[in-house]
C-alpha cells in the first residue's frame, strides 16, 4: 500500500502542475494540513494546502496560484474516482452543526474535481472545525471524506494573505 507521504508528494505535483517547473521554497505541516509555498521573484507567493482525513478517498486542496484562488477534491487512491474530464456534479458540504450546502464543480484533465466557486468553500473551511464532503463518484455512488479543520486559519494564513477570494 502506498504511504500517506507518497500520496501527499503526488498531490503536491498535481497542485503545481499548472505553473510549470516550480521549486517549492517552503513545505510545512500544520496539523493535518500540508502547506507548500513558492516565493516569486516579484515578491508574491503561490501557496497550496491539502488536508485529508484517515482513510479518505480524496483530499481537499486549496491553492492560490498567481493570485487566483482554486479549490479541488483530489483523488488519493483511485485516479478515476470522479470519472472523466468534463463531468459535472454537485458536491454536498456539511460543516459540523450546520445544514448541508451544495456546490457545483467539474472534473478536469488532472482528474481532480474543481469547484466552480472556490471562495464559499474557503469561507467554510476557515469557519468550521470539522466538515464532511460528499461527491458522486464515477459510478454515481457517494464518495465521502471528513476533514479536521481546527488548524485551518493557521495553515491558510499565507494563502488568504496572498489571494483575493473571488
């Protein structure tokens, strides 16, 4: 079985794929989050963070690349978990103690499920301690992951400071 560290390395590669050959200038762990920072020559930073739960079929990746916010669900065990590129679906997000919320998204070429509107998810991540996320897999069954977000504010401070949440 592939170790959690190997999975996170794969996710790091996926997170920075869209900006070409990049050397991360900093990688740190903040509780269940892995945060990767790349200092740019113009003084800005690209920041990516991923959080996953024990045994989760997917991780939650939040990134700010060139001041653009994106949020994606990234398969951790089965690359085809979400189906083919272009497939759309609604994600059910349920922070502990709140009613579920649906968010639209689609599968992209990188096999991740990208949310159409990332800012609302970032707001929920920063405002809650635990969250369940459910998304239809390629066969139409629900794939679910639970995330411990208690350290989100500390883990995402660079991301929030460098990215306009639009």
